[in-house]
């Protein structure tokens, strides 16, 4: 097992090394304008510079704070709506087609409109993230309630569980697993929406930083931004959400994949 | 003498089928939104630039069709989408199988692939713009990118999990490498390809709209963006509605029949998170 791990690590590092080597050698082999792909030293230099003046940390914090705000708003709206749809056939029939349609346009397509409504900045970006996360989480909430075994439902009902008690004792705990598992997908969509909307409607953040750099053709800024966007997502997905899953769904012995 | 026959004459009762009732209720939901929207316009009391009424949107829609703009834009958008999906899927499948065939190649490349998969296509757009300028090239490249990785990754995964028993069976029956590929690897890679494509189709549609907002002069995404820029907000909303119908159309006419014909028939499951 240990040998296998080392092998996987060494092999897995190879392509990254190859990319860095190619990048370093490329200017000597192919002739292209220097602005199109600056040397590695320029990217490292920019990273140091932006760390020292605090702009990099500022942009990272701005992006993460918006993601958190949009996530909180989106989840807070999605769970009650999802419960209402899943528990009442009439509500479901009336609102499902409308919501499916709104889901089809969820996310980035709202940006031009939100710029008119909220201007450039936090309002627009948070609206788009909340909107994106709302629809992803809604789906999972509805699915979560629908997959509660009918036997459990009947058991609770036959013991007189109804109304608010039915919700707190059966529906919410029953749907919780799917809601938690769905958070990962929701945030994946939200992250995408965050970067995209910051590019159009942001005044700070990682998306803003990379798109702004296009005007000045500062590719080193763009590359640094891309690396951070990728690494942050890997950390969020692998560390934060994997831990949440392990601590909750995994510990309750409900994880089935 | 006629016996009094109490014939149980069924009362003519008009009962709606469950489907019709559902459709009617759904239409009611949509009508509810439209009425609420129209009624709220005078209450909000803002200009049509800030908050246009449904009527304004309908006018903008008719105007767009009459001027012949809309059909061209829709055709452009769908063309880009089809090219991106086509090339991205083809490349993803080929590379997925090629990489998946060798354990060492798969081991070596999977961290990089995971990273590139995690690095959303949106983040590539600025650098594509520097390299290729604002235009169709940038959009199509971003689409190929966003389709390539989910398809590749899922294909790779299912090739790697192809049961060794089957490989051994084919080989012990005298099959060569080509036979293994044809009878074991390809069939077991199919669910991965479909899962990947399904995931990619949703991401690519959003990517298309975003790419057109940033880097196009035609298309539905451009329509949404340009309407807001030129203070014709009703146009923006008309564009969003067209976008919604396009996605529902793609989903209903292509993705669902495709899933029914493949995944569901074989009893596989699929996680389509962007569908209610």
C-alpha cells in the first residue's frame, strides 16, 4: 500500500513538472510575443508583490465571503421551498413548471439585469450565487424528501405524528442526507457562477482580478488567478465538503457510494 | 307491466386526467407570476429601463422576430453549442480510453486531470481572450474545454473499473487486444461517457451564455448583455426567456430521450442536478 502511494505520488507529480519545464523552455524554442506567456519568474514575482501589498488576500477573502453569503441565502430559501414542494402535491403541481423554467436560466444570465438593479459590486454577484445555489439545493431537498422510505412515513403517521412534528421528526432528518450530499454540487455551481459574475459585475475578487488584467495584458496576473481559483476549489471540495460528509453522513452510516 | 328497473345511470361527470390537471395547475403558476409582475409594475413605479412590464417584454420579443435578429442569434448559439459538445465529447472519449488503458498513464495523469477539471472553464476565458481575442474562437474553445474534462474523467474512471474477470475471459478465449477493447473496455466505458456528457451538457450551456456575454457579437448571451447595455431591459428579459426555452428544448428533445434509450434501459442511475 505504501509503495503504491509513493508510486502514485511520483507519477502524479510528473505531468506538473513537465508543464513547468515546457513553460520554462518554450521561449527558447518557439517565437511568440512575450506578453502572451510571461516567464514563471514573472508569475512568482507578481504573487510576491500582490501578497505584500495585500491585494491578493483581499481578493481571495472578497470572493470567499461572497460565496458564503450567496450560499447562506440560497440554502435558507431552498430548504423551506423544497419541503413545501415535496410535501404538498398541489404546491408541486403549481410551481414545478415555473421553477423548472427559472432553473434553466439560473445563474450567470441574470448578471446584465442585476447590474441594472444593484449596480456593479457585491449585490449583483451575491444575487447570482444565491440564485444558482437555490436551484441546485432545491432539487436536492425535493429529492431528499421523496426518497424517505414510505414505511417510515406510515410509521410516524400511524403513531400520530403530523404537522410540525412530522417535519422535525421525519422529513427534515430524512432529507438531510441528500441535502448534505447535494451541497457539494450546489457549491460547485455556485463557485462557477461566482467567478463568472465577478468578471462582469465585480469590483474585487478573483474573477475581477483576472478579467481586469486582460485590459493591461498582464497574463502573469491571469495565470496566478487561475491557479488560485483551481487550488481553492480543490481545497473546498476535498477538505471542507469531504470532511462534512465524513463527519455527518458517513458517521451515520448512510453513505452509499 | 314493466318492472321498475332502477338503472344506475352514471352521472355524466367530466373528470380530468391527472396529466391535464397538472398542466393546468402549472399554467396557473406561470400565469400567477405574470399577473403579479404586471400588477407590480405601477406599484414599483420605476422606468421601463429599470423594471419593464411583461407587455414590454412581449413587444421586444415581437420586434426581435420581425427584424429577423432572433432566429439568427438562436442559430449562432446552437451552432457554437453543437460544435463545442461534438469536439469536446469526441476528444474526451478518445483520450479517456487511451489514458485508461494503461494503469501507469492513468496514475500519472489523474492529479493533473483532476486539477484541470476543478479549474472551471470560466477561469480560462481571460487568458483565451488575450490569446485569441474577443470572438467565436474563444467561446468554442471554452466550450470544448468544459465538455472535454467531464467526459474524459468519467470515461477514464469507467475504463479503469472494467472488470478484470471479463478481460481475462476474453483473453483466455484467444482474443487479442482489439477484442478486449471492443468487447470489454468500450461497453464498460459507455456509462461513464454518458454520465460525463450529461454533466457537460449543463455546464456547457451556461458556459455558452457566459462566453457570449463576454466575447461575442451575436447569440442569445450577447442579446441578454446587449439589451442591458443599450438600456433596452425588455430585450434582456426576452433573451433570458429564449435561453430558458432553448435549454428546456435541449433537455427534452435530446438529453432525456438519450438517457431513456441508454442509461435507464440498462438500469444505471444518473445525477442530473440541474433538473427539477
